[in-house]
C-alpha cells in the first residue's frame, strides 16, 4: 500500500527541510542581509535535494539531463544574484543589524581614519618640537 522508496524520498524530505528552514529564516531574521543569506543558501540546498529525489524517481535519461541542467543553472545564478542584491543594498546605505551595532566595513573605515588622524597628530607634534 505504501510507495516508499528511500533513494527517492529521503533526498526530497531533506530538501523540503532546507526549504522550510529558509522560510523560517526569512521570517525570523532581522535584516535584509541575513534574510538574503537564508533564502539563497538554504533554498539552493533544498532544491538540490528535491531535484535529486525527482531525478532518481525518473528512469528517463532526458529528464535526468534536464534536471541536472536546471540545478546547475540555479547553483550558478543564485549566489551571484544574492551577492548583487546585498551589494546594492549596502551601497544604497542600508545598514546591517548586528549585535555590536557597527558593520565590519564601517568599523574598518573608522579605524583607518583614526590611524590617519593619529599619524597627522604625531607629525604635528614633531614639527612643533623642531621649531
């Protein structure tokens, strides 16, 4: 009565778990960057499991070839798309919400500015000492 094939059904269940986890991450995460990470990485892994299970259920080589082509296209385009969306959001000024309150790039930029100001202060003190 049951039509349980572990080689087909287990990858589909694992893929569905990853897709469900991505949906929860998109709802629960605080900012665009972490939501984008959840949606791009986990949905790609989830669809890979689902495509693998479907490919194993078909016995036709043409269907297997098409599923592999779709999966390859998704693995090539999804990370690039997520990167471009995150870069556009950052360049538009959308700050990430982190526990420290400062994003890493901004903190590094401030550290560079402080080091430059310290270097100029040392130079000014040296010039005053020579005069």
